[in-house]
C-alpha cells in the first residue's frame, strides 16, 4: 500500500538568487514547512488528501510572502483579485472561484463550491455572495495588500521589472492519502498588472489544477500559456495515452509550455506516491513531506541535487 505524501509549491515567481538574503530565505523555508506540517497532520491522522491540500494551501494563503490571499499581486487598477481551485481525484470532483476581493481563504470557498453547489466555477460578485451565505470569513481588500507588491506593480508599470517575483507567483498542494486517493489545490493573485477581470490557469480545471485516480497536479507560471496547453490535464493524458511516468509527462508538458514562450513549473504526485517538481524558471518555492522522511524544502535548482524530486 502506498504511503501518504504531500508536496507543495509557492510559485515559480521566486526571488532572484542574487537578491535573496539569509533572513528572507529562512522566512520562506519556515513558511513552506508550516504549510507542509499543516497538510501532513491531516494525512498522518488518516485524513483525506482533499483536507490535506486545503489546509496546506490555507497556510500559504495566509502568508504575506506568497502571491495568494494576503500578499497577492495587484492588477492594473491596483486592486487584488484572487482565483483558486480544488479537486479530488476520487470521483473527479472539483470546485473553483475567480475574481474574489474579500474572501480570506479562496481555496476553502472553492471547496464549498464543490460540496455545496451543483457548479464547478463561481466568479466575482456571485462568488462573494456565496461566500457570505456559507459564513466564510470576509476581510477588507486592504487585508491582502503589501508594500512589496505595490512596489512590484510600480516596477512592472515602469517596465523596470526584471525578476519573476515581480511578475507572478501562486501557491498549490498535491497529496496522496492512506486510502490511495489523490487531491490537488491551487490559489493565486495571478499576474502583476493583469487586466481587471483576467482569469488565469489556476482556477481552471485541467489547466492549472487537476486530480484523477492516476495523478494530482498543481501548476505555476505564465497562466495564459498553461491555459492553452491544458497543462495539468496533459500530464494525466500523457500518462494514460503515451504510457509515460508522471515525471516524464510533467517534463514534456513543461517543454511545450517553454516552446510557447511560458515560464513556470508544476508539482505532481502519482498513485504510487512518486513526486515530481519540474520548473523552467530560475526558482520555484517548493517542499515535500512523507512518512518515512523529514520535511524538505527547496527554492533553486541546486536544492534538487540535494535530493528534492
Ligand atoms: N499561473 C498564475 C496565473 O497566471 C500565476 C503564477 O502561477 O505565477 O494566474
């Protein structure tokens, strides 16, 4: 029987290596570890992968370092609009939300859409009203705003943004539980300076988020390219139709993303608990926790050489 495992990412919009201070690296790794522990606690107590990915993503949404929930990027009107999706491999159940402005934890609203409506995706005012009807914690728009993201917006507007961290980011989790069920969740503020109303790949089932009985996937990167590639579903399709492993399928999908001009990465777990975390950007915040090993986190490629998948 495969053992449970959880993997997370906090976006391919990583700080450039040259700019990363030891203090900031410590904060980032501590936040990744806290998210992994939140998800792992669920799995270790024989809980469901769906609960594990939701709990891990909530921790990342609440952390101002990452582009989701508090700390999300600004759109072209200097507002924050949030997207999220959650999916259970067992039964192909999914829920998603887009364009949220006052919901503290979009991933939990996505789950409510899945469990308490006949729909898959709710956007804008209707999604906000549904959140209130479910009693989800509302916050004022200022709750999400950070000075760092405001400065990034100014740099992008001035054409002075050089690092991925100014442009985008996202958080996500994938997990396998003791019952052998897979789940995936993704949450994001999208791309800095995006047009008001723009929706990226993250809340779109099969683009930025996907889980079935074979594999669970969460993506991060240039959303328009991931959308056009159907990136998350493509991983499962390649495994089924081309007989590849999850690692090969994820790499092939990212190669296509790159050919189309997109940068980013993804995390995936297959039914056996094998984890893959490829990216073609300078870095991708990421981490993994499984039963027989301790928490491992990574930012750049050399962390992979230190045996992160
Ligand atoms: N994929 C996200 C979006 O386009 C952004 C990111 O992951 O960096 O909304």
